[in-house]
C-alpha cells in the first residue's frame, strides 16, 4: 500500500511538511500552512523556509541522510516564537523525501528567559547594597577609623542597606512559599472584614509617619470566606502599605469591602476588596506588567521607599491560590485602585 504525503503530515499534531526528492514541498498540514503561509505546496523549500539554519540542515540531510535539527524563528502577530525544526529522510510506503516537523518551544524559551531575568535581577538587587557595605567597611577600617561623626553616619547607612537586603531575602522566601502552595486551595474560614481592620490598625504608625489618613469602609457583618489568614493579611498589608507610600502627605487612602454578590470573574459569589490611593497614578502601559517580579514603574522612587519589586508578584500568586482576581485601574495624576475579588466558598 502506497502512503500519500498529505495523509502522513495531516496525522501529525504539530506543524509538518513533506519535501519530495525534487526538493519541492508536496504536502503541508494546516499547522504548517498557518506558520509558513497558505500557498507553499509545490514551491521549492528554499523559497519557503529561507532561514539559513534550517536551510543548512535540510541541505545536509539531502547529502548524507542523517537526521538533523535547527531553530526556526517566527512571529504569531503577538510575540516572537521559537520552533525546533526536525528534518528526517522518509523512504517507506512509497514515500521518498524528507519530513520536516516544527515543535513549538516558545513557552520553554519564555520560561528560560524568565529564569535568566530573575537571576540577573536578584544579583543586581543584592550587589548594590553589598557594594555599599563593603565600601563603608573599608572606609571605617581606614580614613574614618577615628572620626566618630563619620562612623555614626556610615553605620546608619549600613544598617539601612542591611535591612534592605533582609527585606529582599524575606520577600524571595515568601514568594517561593506562595508559589509552592499555589495549587493547594485553602480550606479555613476567614473573617475578611476583621482581617482588614487588623491590617489597617497595624499600619497606623506608618500612616502617621507618612501623614496619610487610612479610611476603612466596611460592612457591619460579612460572611467568612475560604482562605489562608496569614497570606490574605500579607495581601492587605502590601496593598495598603503601597497606598500609604504613594498617596503623599495629607492625602487619604481608602479601603473598602463589598459583597457578597455574584462576581462573573470568579463565576460565583464573592467579595471585593478595593484599596484606593491619591498618588501620581500609573500609566496604562505599565499596568499589565505590575505583577512581574522586580518590575517597577519608578525604580529609584520604589527603592527610596524600601520596595523590593516583589510585593505585587506575591499578591498575584496569593490571589491566584484563592481562585480570585486582581484588578488594577489607574489614571495618571489621579491615583490608583487595586481590587481583589475573592470567592466566598
């Protein structure tokens, strides 16, 4: 029985095409047509593939018949994509040519890039305070050994830099724990209104120091929700602390709780926690990236306020664990509103 190239490539779940002995494409499945173009059958493979790496691989397979792989780069209209192209000779069932398959490695490439970025960011965030500490230690051992005023000033800066590293390490450990538990849904009942009151009360000293008033608009009673009390406290304190830091002296930061009511975003009944500040606001271009690790709208200002760039990433993972949604709404110059939607059960 003689197999047809079209039936062979159509059976494959990834982009694939068949190149006959005359080096023309005799068959391509729908995935290959979407990747390479609709009118590729009957054309010489050089006019379709075009990229040097994969052309070299095909030509070498033509010469010696040894299977080879190559990278093939493309773009799906939204992002750059990376494929691993495999080229193999097929001489069975009446077929005589080469099968070229394209395995999408874009998710793997993105994960690897995220890992590289994470390592680079952590290294940078730790290196800056470490460099400062080393410099001050050298100064205290040398020129400032007998200068009491300089010693006190340098020790104060060293304490600040050490605390900055401690906050970073704590946030990294917290993020790691949250990610490890993200697929395990909490089962305990939490009084969310009481937790908001406790969080606002705990941050009163920070608010007073910043000259910001925190107002809480809470119902007299609300049913408990399924949640992890410590993690939800972390979400609330992070969002309220950000509102205090960015509102500015004399401003008012507001925290409100509404519901329970039907929430389409969680496909059931849920509550809404909204934290609103009157700060400088956020340009819409930054909003999709706010929850990325180490992403900062204003890096210098964030570091001045003791930020590690991990707070909203931690918030996102905690909200995801609770099967909730984090929404951000902001207009430059008019403040920002962070909304957490949590299912009640």
